């Protein structure tokens, strides 16, 4: 078997198991012996896997976005002292659900996605050169990319941002067997890279960024944040309990966006 080097740390990657993706393609999974990055070797079926950008089997899409919007709003407002005065980008934003939810909270979020149509945040597409973003979000994205280092660098550069807030399920220890971890998402063929906590730390170090992780929310940033406070503000209990107060303290963009869209439609 040919020698493969890790795209994150250049450590040696070794074969751990094979699995069938999309019900027909034999996939070779390799793990880095140094940083723990686990990836599918040469996923040649991706164009077929993304014939529908969001898998029909993702029945947790709505509930997940609602939960993420609560945690993200709490993180930005309480954890990073953001008060809605800056611009944010949701990278690989799918149907635009998270962008819409965050604008409803009062944060000036914009959408971008190379592979999916924007249904729910139409009119709030981000364009390069539109101005610096305070942060970029990439929820459930890193497990889809073939080059994590390049993706983070390109995304932050595109938005002129110093902070990436993201989510992805982590594994600990040896890679789970294919029948032991649902996150491999074998029937869809879209999840091709998997991380440990130490993998993300190595990735952050390579990019010269600080790394924080709490309650399923991960952050690469040039800022210095308080770890204990992050654990509090990203907890489901705190985020849900303080959401009504946050909504009163922020000014929702729901009606302003409504008027903006109607105005653009009514123009001759």
C-alpha cells in the first residue's frame, strides 16, 4: 500500500479499515499516527454524493440549527462581547437556515455556499470585498473537506476574519469501527474527514491560531478567550435560559429584512 502523509501534520497515515459508501464504493480509511486525523483516501465518488447537497437522511437538520443558533448567539453575545455591530459569514450555509436564525436574533449574518441553493436567507448572500467579518461559522463542514488546512485558510481570508467558529463530531482513542459510529455517514458518502481534540489543536498551531472547544462548539481565533466562561455560555442550559433576555437586548432583524426584501421586489 502506498505511503500517504497527513495533510495537517505530515505524519504517516496507516490503513485502519475499509467500508462501503453510497452502498457501492469501497472506501479506504487511514489515520495519522501523529495527530489522529482520520480520512477517507481518495474519495472519487464525491460528485455523486453531492448530487443533493444536503442528504435527505439528515432529519436532524432543523433541530440542530435551532440548537446551534442558541449556543452561537450566547457565545457571540456573552462570550465574545459582540453586540450585533459587526458582520458575520456562515460558510457552507446550506439552505440558509442558520443565517436566518442568527439574523432573527439580531446578528448581521450573511450566507455563502458553493454547492447549495439559498432558500431561507435570500438577499443576504456574502460577496468577497463586502467588508471584514468579525467571525465565520462553519457548522458541520470540516468533515466534508479534503484539505482542512487549506479550507480554514481560504475561508478566513475570503471573509477577512480572524475567527472561525465550527462544529464537528470528535472521536477519542482509536478510530471506531464502521458499525460503531453513525458519524461516518456511510450511506451518503459525504463525510470524509474525522478529528480528535488533539487533531484540531495541531491544526490551530499550524495556522498560528488559538484553539478553544466547549460543548460541541470549536473555535480557531487570534483572540484570547476565557475557557471557563466559554464552557458556561455554550452550555445548552445557559444558552436556552438566557435566549429570551438576549433577544430583548439585541434588535432582531426579522422585520427590517422583511421590509428590505419587499422594497427590492417592488422596485420598477
